C-alpha cells in the first residue's frame, strides 16, 4: 500500500474541502474517481474520520492564513508561520 | 559524556538568546528559512555558527514518501550546509506534497514497506548531494495514516534500519501520538532503537476538539503546537531515555509562538537538564549494581 497516486489523493483530501466532502459522502466513488486501486479504495473506506476532520481543518486554517500572507515572504516562511498557527 | 541543551532559533527570541548564551549550548536553525536569503545573510548565519554550535533542521524535503525528493531542494540545502558548516542537519519523516500540490504541513505517510523503501532511497539521495547524512525526526499526526500496515514504532524501527539514519527523537510527538492513538508512551519509547538517538526535541501542546463533535474522549486529540510548556510526562520520558542510553544527547526546546520571557524558557531547559541527569544517575546506579553482581559471582 502507498504509491505516488495514493499520496496525491491524501494531499487533496487534506487540503481540498470539496474533495473531502465528496469523499466523506461516498468514499468508494471518490477514491475510484482518483484512479486508486480497489485495494487502496478499501483502505480509505476504513479511514480515521475523526482524524481526517482534524487534519483537514488544520490544513484549511493554514491555507487561509497563507492566502493572507504578504507576497514578499517565501513559501517556507509562510509554512513556518502556518506551523505556528495550527 | 556531555549532554547539551539548546533552543530552536526564532527571531522573536534572538535578543534573549544572545543575552543568555552562557546557558544555551546549541541552537537549531530552520534550514528552509535560509534557502532564498542573500549570501550575506547566509554568511551572517555562518558567523553565528562560529560563535555557538548550530544544527540545521529541514521541514520541506518530504523524504518519507514513495516520490523521489526534489533535486532543487537538495541543492539548496547543500549550498546552505557548505556556507554555514553546521554540526549536523535533520529532516522530518513526513511527506509534504503529492501530485505536485503542497500540503503546507508535515503529513504522516502510510506506514508500509513502500514508504520505508522510498524514505531510505530519499535519505541516501540527500546524503549524496549534501555530503552529510541527515538525522530523521518522528512527527506528530492528528490522523492515523490511511493505508498503514504497521504501527508507528514498527515503521520507525524499520525505517531507521533500512536507511541507517540516526534518530532525532521528538518526545512530545511521541507523547502526542501515543495518547491520541492508544499507545503507552513509555512502551513506545522502549520499542525504539535508542542507541541511534542523537538529538531530542521537547515542546508543548494542548487538547483540541473535533468540529461538530459531542466533546467525548474519542473526539479530541492532543495537538503539538509548540506554544505551551513542556508537559511533565515528556520530562519523564526524557528521564527514561537518559536511563536507557549511554551516548551524549543534544536536547532542543522548541517554542513557535506565545513566546514567554526568556527566564521561563531557560527554566524549562533546566528542568530538562534535571530530568536527563536523573536518568543518567539511574543508569549509572544500574551499571554499578551490575558490576557488583558480576564481582560477587567471581
């Protein structure tokens, strides 16, 4: 288990509220739409939903903070700041 | 044996750090902050490193992944290491991007043989480009990583064995993951190859509750936010680590917000000194008892 495609899907699940909402409503369909294998889809069906809510909320807050950041700051300065504002 | 105690370098703490260098043995600098600064600023960091021991700490490599790390980031790191000449450098056992999209966060990879192999390959690539093998840090996670085939202690042990890397053991991350996912922190610690620990992180955190939850125990998690005092169980883990290791350790206190007055941070460093010394004393007593037993048998 785990592949570049699987990691890419987890990334979208954590940072994209629409993907996360569609996944929670119908995990199998959303996972299959991302091109994951049946085995990977089955794994995601067992996901830690409480943890996903925490992770997604944390990422959205950080992304919102990043959008407010000024342009002269580097990507990683913004990442550091977002780490300070979980 | 000479254990060392230091702080994570943060601009908010700079004045206090310079005023108390007699009580700070080492500084840990976030490497990624310095990739895009001017050469003169990098040389300023070199000047700092020539007056106090500096270690670099990366956050953006994403080494714990089935995807190869980006050569550009390795080159940036290599240039910084060449300029600053730190004692060592470290990175997190995390993935930070997928499908070309940045998460902006340290994410725990699925705990599988595939991510172990990917991590080992990425760390070897980092060693070849940077010239120094990184220490690797266990991370805190709010979600039990989907797709995992083993628990965290097993994954860490196998990753360290496959890569040969030393462990930067974040005791607060270990504590947070333990209480969030039903492990006993001391048992978690004892399953790790403690002889491979070279550096230790300590920090604080707080409870958070899931949105739209009933507030029950299943709906809350301990967040590693680096904004609060180090909890006592983390000092207890440091003491146990000291009792189970013989190599010198470097202990770094991380504070990333809600900066208290410097005396407060120094007091936490003193607590860390006391905890580790207590563990060392236990270890020495145990060794003496063993020697006495062996002599008694002769």
